[in-house]
C-alpha cells in the first residue's frame, strides 16, 4: 500500500505522455502527407531566424500590449516547467520537495520567482480573457471564430488560470503545514504570493490541510497531464510548433513566388526544343496547383497545425478589412480541419486514405475567398511565427486557372491580352513607344 | 522638350550597349496616367545624361499579373521570351518604375535563367544623387505635407522602404507617415491581378480604405512609387472629391517638378 500513490502517478504519467506521443506521431504523419520542399539550406540563418522569431518573440512585440502579456505567459510557462520536474520526481519517488535540500537557499529564490511568475501569468491571462470577452477585440469575433475556436481559446485561458491557482494554493497549504512542523513538510521555499492565500486556510486543522495540500498537488499535476493532451485538439500547438515553423520558414524575398518546375520543363521544351531535350524529362504532375492537402507542401501543412488563430493576419488583410469573405486565418484553419479529417480517415483505414469525395478547395475554401487576395503579403508579415497563407491561396488559384479555366472572366481577358499582344490591355505591342511623341 | 529615348535595337546597330535598360512596363507604356510617370523618369535620365535604352516594341509583359492570376504557363512563356530578348542584347542592369516588374525581374527570373541587376527607379535615383549626378531642389515643395504610400511589391516584398523616403526628404517637404506604413503598409487594392478585375463582394473598396488612411495625415500630396497604386489612390481621391486639394504623384514626377525639368 505504501507505494500506491507512486504507482498511480507512474501509470498516469506513462499514460498521458504515451497518449501525447501518439498524437504527436499522428501530426507528424499528417504533415508528411504534404509534398517535399527543400527548407534545409542555410542552417545558420534558419537557427538565427528561429531564435529571433520563436524563442525571442521578435514579431510578437510589434503589438506591444499583446506582445508584452504574451511574453509573461511564455516566460512563466518555460520557467515554471523547472518546478514541474520536481513535481514529477516527487510523484515518482514519493518524496516531498526533493530539490529543497539539494539547492539550499537557491531553492527559496526559485520558488519565490515561480510564485511571482505565476501571479504575473494570472494577471496576463485575465487581461487576455478580458480582451477577448469583454473588450471584444474585433479579430477574436470574426465569423471563423464561432463555436469551437471560440471556446477552445477560452478553455486554454481557464486551464492556465486553474493551474496557476492550484500551484499557489498548494504552496499556501504547504507553508501552513511547514509552520506547524507537520512530518514530511520540511521548511523549504519562500512564498511571496501564496502568503496572501494562507488566511483562507489558517483556521483548518493540520489533517484537513494535508488533504487539501495533497489534493491541490494532484489536481495541479493531473491538470497539466490533461492540458498536455488537450494541445492536440486545440489551437495551442504553437507552443511546440512555433519552433520548427520558424526554422523551416521561407527565407527568400516575400515577393518571390514559387516557380513551378514542371511547367518550367514544359515551357522550355516548347520554346527551345533542342536545348530542353538534353535536360532530364520530368514526369508531369497529375495536376497543376492544389485542390487538397496532398497537393500542398509539408511546410504549408505544418503551418496549419502551428496556427494559434490570433488573427493578426486577418486584421491586416486588405480584403478582410473591407468585408470580403477572405480571411487568411480561416485559410489556415480550414487547411488544418481538412488535414485532420484526412488524418482520421487514415486512422480508420489502417493508414490508407479511403476516398471521401471531399477536398480542401471548394468543400472548405471557396474560389470567392481565393480571388479576393491582393497578394500583398500583409498576412505573412503579420504572423508572429511566419505562417504563409498566401502560398496556399496562390497554389489553389493555379489549379483553378490552369486545370479548370475558372479564373474570373475579367482575368481571362487580361490573360488573353497578354497572350495575344504582350500586355494586359488590348493595345498593340507596336504602339509601345507611342508615349515618347505624345504630348 | 523632346525626349531622347533610344532603343536597344538602335544602339546595337551602332555597336553600342547602354549601361542600363529602362524597363517601361505595360502600364508605363499604355496607361495615360502612368505614361506621365514614364516621361518624368526619362526627363531625369536625359537631364543626368544617363546612358540608357528601352526595349520598345521588343518589350512584353513580365508575366506578373498572369502568375498572380494562377497562370504559371503564361508567366513562364512571357519570362522566357523576355529573357531571350534581354540576353540577346547582353543586358546586365535594369531599372523600372513599376514595382511589379521590378519584383518579377529581380526575384522570379533568375530561376528561369534571367540574371540581372534590377533596380526600382527610386533606388536608381538615390544612386544618381549619391554619385552627384542628380541634385534635388526643394523650393517648390517647401512646407508641403507629403505622405508616402508603400507599394507592397516594393516594400514588404523586397524590403525597400527607405529609398523613396530619402528622395522625399530631399524635397524640403514634410514627410508624414500614415497609420500603417512600411512593413505594415496597407495595399492599394490593385495587387495580385486585382487591377484587372472587379473586387469580390464586400462592404468597401480597398483603395477607399487606403485613401482614407492617407487623408488622415492631411497631406498636400500622396506620393506613390507604382503606376497601379497611383491609379488606385487617384481614384480614391476622386471618390472623396479631394482632387483639387490633394495630388497623387509619383516620386519621379515630384523630382521633375522640384527641378523644373
């Protein structure tokens, strides 16, 4: 019986970490449904980019209030995880505050700073909640944020509030038991924040306190296990994926759109048969452009999982700002929804995709959205973790135009003008220099 | 004043090669408003005795709007044709007044075999000043409020924010920034081939949104650096019935005006 708590803890730990790893593997598998794209060049620059943008949060602070609050939660999250290590070891070994004797007075500093951080995180999260639910910042109330995305965002905030409160309550009851010199509760830690909670508990008997302290301890760690596994179902994966997402981001000038290599081979064959024949003939793709997640590259799919639906992209999108249907955030959310649907299909069919008669284009993303884009790159610039909705839009436009000739009529006449007279308007190329002599 | 606009073909007959090719672009060649920008830039080139030439009838669309409209085939056909022409004349340096041509030539042609040093005219003009070939007299613009609209394909797409601003500052004018500028600049609504179609249904036109941001700075002049932005902002100003008090001008036109060229 003595080892019962340790055993329960071990089971919970193995179960939740195992479940999490299974989900991570599913994400990895789904991302690899995408096409290959070379993003391993220039490793040094990529590391720098990741350190600056993801680790250093350089793009978050372009909006100072949200950036600052997010920084607090981020630092809090990273540092309080040190405490998590102790909690896990305590859980496994049946010890209590294992690090205290080892670290001496440094332990006091640690616990004190965790408490202060926890308090700041609480403040930040309450601020976030207020912005979302009371101030009703526009970007949190767009059409794509109805239903699950809305409650998902709130759930995450409630989780964080609960975890921080449990952490502080655990310390408050612990401090009282330390004061009462209750066996096992060694004198350890300084509690600058939870000292204000102790009056809530000070009238209770030591037996009740022990039950409370243990309950807070268990609820806190179980809460973390639940949160860990909530990640996969939520928009919160960015806490992990922001790092690879920035590492594998596009390093080229934003104005450089991908040159389709298959078309390059065909055009060269057409324009210069002799020269092209010496080049290796590439097998033509089954289609040009993209209709489904399989046609996108794996970085675009990773982008979809990384998106935390903050909506900075849509809030600067000229089309979205002027009431068009296009929302770059929705492009990412729909890509993820479709990818998840495909993933579930794979789970149910032993890893083989069973045709479901659906695709990303039209079933999720409408041509109307795609044609509203001005390709201005504002969404790409605004994303704090370098997600690129524009490339998905352009890949789908390519399909619509090349495979379905479904570009808007005005664009079709623009293109036939280019084909026929080398300009998007119906002017003769022979008149190109007329401006010189015009008044 | 008659403009001196040699073509590459003419120079080739004389066995000459210009130091830079001025890529006029379709808007610069055919659009009435943009032609004025083209002429303004040529005036500066003539005044500074820059050794340049144009392709004339041998120039054809870079393919930018086709590519952004999803027609990669047409884009690459245009590109290959242009690269063949440029390479036939051994061109190595290009300047253009259109950020879309600039971006496509600079970023999307190299992979198709076209490697040139490509400059936007604001960069080129800044270089002329640095070399001492061009100086700007600010007199005409003293005390005027000028706001600069960043073209997406010059700014965000290629990180050119300072060249146009440096030129405006030389005018002795007061450069006033819009609420969203530089990396955060709001599109005029023309990019991504939108210039050639009607907008999707919404509650406002993008150029009106941007014009309102510009008017918030109470400018005398909205400076542009792209023929398409120029059109969109000019339309916006007309829509707001402000054409008498606010002018939309390209940076090249501002310089021509300042120097009475």
